[in-house]
């Protein structure tokens, strides 16, 4: 009998409701504050919850109670919208001047066509005699028998490509940050990375589950339940983090100019640069004024202080030291940390306090950079 609240249906029902609430909050924030990134994330969360509806009501006993239900006709999979939504959430979070335009809708044409196809199935079967006496009409059954495999394959390839594009966009942006800023925006970047990872996990899980069910052995409905459960846990995580993560300032960063262009100089300019002398001058200014202690120091700020073109400064640092701007500045910070750790008058200070005083603004970044440059953890070095 419906509703049958049990160990399978209860968790899904609770998580679906929570997911819908978070999706509504994101949608409200996106509309009221005109934050297009929140809009994309809200639709993604709501669609993911919507996809779980079929299984939630199934575990609640809907299909056993209503044998001739037509709910399968109207709960249309919108998987072809998931990939573009993931991609445009990342793009609207990192691309300066991003605006919603008609060209974006081109990416959603496949899902529009699929919805139209499903509606054709609904109209065709509903016109057949005996439609009310069965759960699935003739065309619906024909689609299941003949098109399930190719449609599933298209879904997987489509989502894989958009995940690939999204990762490429994310890593290109992160590379630009490392080139331009001494302390990248670790919290926001970690959230965007984790966002891509959790949806990649869902994609991989779905592929493995589908292949297992189709070619190895048929999964029991209780075994398929875990994918639905993990999906909703991820929805809650994305809903919470999406509401609190402040990525809007990322699009304000001046990273419009590709790194490759910034690094390239005219042949005549390259010949004019006395690389060793200029690098020593940069190092001297950094040490004398201790500019590296500023956790928000950027390439543009340093170029203004030294009255050097940012293109030239980037070339000096990259070619002269063999490091990008982020690693170059962190080298001075690590040296400062080492100096303070050796200072007997600073033994009362914690290692993290010294790291922050030296220009780091992230514990994880500090530990990773210190161990990479020194070959020891900060605590080992202090001992």
C-alpha cells in the first residue's frame, strides 16, 4: 500500500525534500541577486532531485498499489541537461563578464528534443485502445526494447564530454590564478573542484552500475537503491555548499588575457631584458620591502610597485626562476617561515601562526608547499 515508509523509502523521501528546499533557496538567490551561477546550480539540484522521484515513490509502493500508473510517462529523464548545467555553473563562476544569452540555449537543444520525443510517445500511446488498462503502452514498450541501449549510450557520452570540458575550464582558470596571484582562492577553488569530483563520481557509479546490470548480472532493486541514496547525499552537499560558497568575486579577477599571451614578448623586448639582473632586482625589492608577507599579493600589484610591465615581470619570474608567480612568492614565504622557526624568541608561537605571519593564508597550502620545497613537514623542521 502507498505510502509505504520503510528503510529504503524514508531516507530518499527526507533527502529529496531537503534537496528541493536547497534548490529553491539557490533559485531564489539566483533570481533575486541576479547571480547566474546560482541559477545554473539551482536547476541542477532540482533536476537531480526530480530524477530521484521515480525511485522514491517506487520504494514507497506506488507501482505495486497503482498497477496501471502512467507516472513513468511524465517523469522524463533530463540527463541531457545535467552536463551543460555543470559546465555553465563552472564557466559562470570563473569567467569574467559571463552573461546568459541565446547561444547558451543551443547546448540544451538535445534535452528539448528528447522531451519532445517523450511527449510524442505519451500522445501516441494515450490514443491507443486499452491505454487505461495497462501501465505501459505499445510505443513505450517498443522504446524500452529497442532504444534503451543507444539512448543510455548517448546520455553517457554527452555527460562525459561536458564533464571533460568543465575540468578543462577549471584547470585552465586555476593555472591562470597561480600565474597572477600569490595566494590562490583555495576555498572557492576547492569547492569547484569537489563539485566536479562528486558529479564525476555519480557518473562513474552510474556507468559501472549500468554495465553490470546489462552485461554481468541483473541488479536487485535494493542494490540499485545505493546509487539513488548517494545521489541525494551529493545533492545535499551541493545545496549546502552552493548556498554558502562565495564564488562571485572569482569572476572579478583580471584573468582575461591568456597566460600564453602574457608570457610571450616580442623578440626585440626579449633581447633587451637582462634576465639575471632583473630577477635579482625583483628578489631584492621583495626582500627589502617584505612584499611577500601580503597574502593577497598579485603579479599586477608587484609590477606596479616595481614600475615594470606585468608582461615583462612575468617573463622575468618564469624564465629566470623556472617557477610561476605563485611558487616564486611562496619560496620567500617558506624562507621566512624557516627563519622564524629557527628563532629561539619565537618558540612560543605555533607553526600555523608563523605561517600566517609569513604570508600564507591556508594551512593546507602552507603544509603542502613547505614539504615540497624543504623536504620535511614544518613540525619535523622545527624539531
